[in-house]
C-alpha cells in the first residue's frame, strides 16, 4: 500500500516570497491533515479536511496561509507571503473517515527554510 | 483548546537504562496514541490505548492509559540506541457534535540513548 506522498522534500525561499506544498493521501482516506512542526516540537494542526470540506482551520494563519483539497483527494498548502517564523517542517497526514481513534499516516514532510 | 503536556522534554540516557515518559492533560480523550518520529521522517504510530486503565506492551515498551483517560505513560525497559527519537503522544476526540475526529499532539520528548 502506497503511503502519503509529499513534495517537495525541501524548499528554501526568501521572506515575502510565496511557496506551495503538495500532498497525495492514502487512497480511500477521507480525512486529511496539514501540520506545522517546529524543530524538536510536536506537530501543530493547521487545517483538517473531511473529503473536500474544511472541518477545522482554527489555527491556520488565514492572512497568509491557504489550503485546498481538490475532489477530496490531493491537497495543496500555500504560504503567501512567507515570514521567517514560517520555517518549519510541514507534515501531511491522512486517516480513515469516522473511525476517529484510528491511526494517522504521515508523509515525510516538507522542510521549509525562509531566509 | 485541549492541551497535552509531555515530560520530560529531553532525556539522555545510557544503553540498558529504563525510562518513563509522561503525557498529561486536563481534558478527557477518547483514545491516546503514541508515535515515534525519526529525523527527516513523519511520525509513525506505536500504539493506541482506548480504555481507562488500559496497559499495552510492545516488546520493551509499556504504555498505560490513566483511569480517567486524561493521562498516559510510556515506559521503556533496557533502552537501546535504536530507541533514539522523538516520542509524541496524541489525544483523539470526536470534535464537538460532529462525526469527525480531532488529533491533538503533545510537544514531544526527545530521547537519546548512548551506546
């Protein structure tokens, strides 16, 4: 079974530039999460999709971050404009729908460095 | 906002020693998950505990869910260098009145086991 795919693995941009990350979840997983992880800390939920609808984006900085999930499958996360404090690993995860205590499968993440 | 506090934040021990990592919250969770994350990779699920007072063993790792389902612990016996990594607890709940789940992570415990 293929895992969660993310790209790119690494990205270095200057502040005020824009950047986009892509995620392809495990086939059949209706729930998709984007997490931000600062080095050495736990992941912080940015946004959660159920199919192609947003169910939680309370911690997403909406003035600069946006996300969409096309046709309930792939998802993109965009930052525009980027700030230095956005430097982090952005993790995408997916899980089965309605079985909320089930495992979240994570991708390898995208390491973003803003200089 | 449901918070999970992990302690200690850092743990550096010698091979063969025992250790315990704690995960505490003032909130009740439907289940508690423990993940392990290696550098450059996404978190990988170790175990899910669901019932208050539940104890699960995975080789040298013992996981316990508190009776009130607010706290959990991870105990490693005779630690090995291969146990080195970031250990994360995550609480799962049904997000208020909806049918989808919400996964909240602790800040993590960085474990280093020296040969």
